[in-house]
C-alpha cells in the first residue's frame, strides 16, 4: 500500500486542487513516466538541453498557467501565482530530475522583477512570452562579485538623444537559461547617478545581437551561463525598476524564488528513498536481508522521519506565504528556513540512505546516483546556508521571547492569487517582524514523549537568549552565532512540523520518532557551541545542561519501521 505521506506517481491524485491544476500536474507526471527511467538517466548523463521538456510545457501551457499572476492573465481564470500548486510542481520536478526544476526555477526568478514592476508594457510582453512557451532568466550575479548587488559592474550609459534610453555594457555570471531566455531581467547601475539611486533593473533579450553568450559554466543540462552585453540598447519601455526600487526588487525576487528549493529537495529524496529501500530489502548479506540489521533499520527510519519532517514544515510554510501581507511578514523567517533547514535535511536523508546502499549509489542506471550529486546544490543556491542562518538569527529574540497576537492561519489550498509576493515593499525592518507564540504548537503534543523532551531544550534556548546571549563582541563572531542559529532553527522547524501534524492528524508514532531525531540534533549543536573558541564559561555550562537523550520506545520504533519497510517495491520507474 502506498505511503500517504510520500509522493508516488502510481497513486498520485492531487484532488485538493482545481480541475486544470490537477490536469497539468498529472500530465507532467505522465510525461515523465512515459519517457521512462532509461531516457531520463541518459539525458542527464549526456547533458542534453531540455528542448523536448520545454516543448511539452509550451504545448500544455504549464509555465504560463502556473507563473502568470491573475493581474497579467487578461481574464484567463486558470492562470495565477499560487504558491501551493507551485510547491507541488517543484516536488514533481525534483522527483524526476533537478535539471527540469532548474529551468523552471530560474524562470521564476526572471519573472520576479517583471511582476513587481509598474511597467505595463513589460508585464504584457512577459505574459505573451510565457504563453509562447518561453523561459526567463535572472541577470543578477557577476563573476567578480557574486550576488553582491552593491558592487555591480553592469553599467548603463544614458543615450545622448534625449529619449530616456541607455546603452548597457558588462557581464553576468551563473545565469540559468541565459542561452534561451526570451526575457532576461538584468540588474545594473547608471554611470551618471551615484549611490543606490543609480540602480536599474531592465529587460533584455538573449537573441539580440548585442547579447553575447560566453559559455555554460557548469558541466550539466542546466545551462548556467556567462553572458556579456556590449552597448545593448535599453529603451524606456525595457526599464523595470530604478533606484532603490531596483534593489528591493532583487531581494524580494530571491524571497519568492528561494522557497522553491525546499520542495525540489523533497522530490529528490522521495525518488531516492524508493530506490534505496527497495534495493536494501532485496540485498542478501550473510544469509539475511540488509534491512534485518539494526543499524540499517535505524538509518533508513531516520531518513524516513527526516523526510516526513521536511514535507510537514514546507507544507505549513506555504500557508504563511499565502497569508502574508503588510501586517503579517512571518514568511520572512519561514522562507530562509525552508531554504536552509529543509535543503540541509535533504542532504542528511540522502547520506543516511547512501550509507545503507553503499556502492549501489554510484551505479549509472540508478536515479540515486544523480540524487546524491544534485541534493548538494540546493543548500548552496539563492544564498548559502551561512547567509540564510545569519538572516534567521535576526528574528530569534522576537520569535522566542516576544510573541504577538495573530488570527490562526488555515491550510491554504484555495485557488487564489498570491499577489502580495509582488508588492512586498522595501526589503528592510526584519528585526521588527513579530510572530505568534510558538509554545501552543508544542503544548498540543505534550503527551508525546520526545516532543516533551525537545520542548525542554526549546525552553532552555529561551533562557540562553534571556540570560547569556552573545555580547557585542561575540555578536561579531559569526562562527559562534551560526551555532546559535542552528539551535534556533530547530525550534522553528519543530514548531511548523507540529502545526502541520495537528492539521493532518499525523500518526503520533512517526511524530515521536521524528522528534527523537530532533532531540539528538539539538544536543549535537549544543555540544558544538560548547566547543566554540569564544564561548564563555556560562554559555559552556548552558550548552551541556541543554543536552538530552531521546526517549526510547522499541514498540514505537517497530511501528515506524513497518512504514519504511513497506516502501520496498512501492514505486519503481518503468524502463
């Protein structure tokens, strides 16, 4: 029987969505299944460009339907920017291959500055290009500066004819879809205006003679380009944002786009898990199935509950994204959490399974071989783990110690347009964002042994922040702060997992086993903090006092193992 917590193409029925969304999601699954595993892997190994996939998307109107906000859809009722169904499609793309997801992801990023723009002509042009099946690109990063937008060397010289246009010259690096994008949103700065008032976001066409494609900087089907503009003509109708609005558009676009990484990571782990459990169950060592060994059962069970936790957190984060507004910016914490925490959990899930299947994970005819490579990329895209941890820390005191009143956020699967994402406003003031009290989510499961044990650690972290928080000098020690950030991230991770568990009536055995893992993780990070060079004696004592042992329950572990064991043979992609 299929596990209801995991995506399985054999049984997938997204009945919670409207008819056209269901049709498109199911059509996408069927397209991949019809291609078969052999073709999927061969295209990955041969680094083939995704022309046939993009032709399918164009024919079905997939990108156009999912990525055109209602305001730009001219009355086409199925088109909207709906984070719930976008998340579902991310998971499907991750399940079949990150190359497909990447072409979609950088299209999302390329559209961000356009949908935030007041330029009606550019918005209409983008909607038309989407309807034609075109992909988009986000021209922000540069070879010398990375994504440091303060230091861009893409320069715009004002035209001398007085028409208000520019000539753009400079290069961009690590730009997905730069080889084929119908529209590239490019960030630069004017040569005649100093400071942030000189920033400009403009639309470029990769087919223009002044647009020069240099190379693909990675050895992959993902076309991660370097391109150069030489006197590229930027007409007034090509300008998307100027001044500080251009700066905000860059950061807010990343806010929208990086959410997609969590569900792509989930899809990768799900496909790899079916392969790994099936292989381990069929492998006989010393006359016994590999899955008979206690350490194998522990590793696969840990991988399973971590993956369930990834899904629960991400599903609940969707609700906060969709319910966001000027007076509710909680998504600004949950977003880097999905980017940092969920994707690094994905790495742990793959590593646990790889320790079990060992050499099998290298074989060229497995999905697992590419999963083991591709899972590494997601924590490193749209800001590193360190960057997102530092961002998460900005919210810690308010979240832990100073809750505010909010109306409960329901499950958001309604067919609504998430238009606030394109009018987020200035990307500032993170320290003033308030949150609802995190404790009730834990209180609701106080009878679950390891939730209660983890709650002790969460309360201890509150004491840390209130009594032995980093002083001014320690606050400049990023290495120390990142350990604190990992502890805080675990509390937030557990909170949204528990909220979603309540909404979905999750099996408490699975929840208990998941929190036994989180208790171990918290203890590990506390020990790491204890060993930091700048940790004070009081902080060292706190760290050791926060270490806990999970509550062991053999019957609970056996029930969870039954769920894991049932994944053997539950799905295998047809050749």
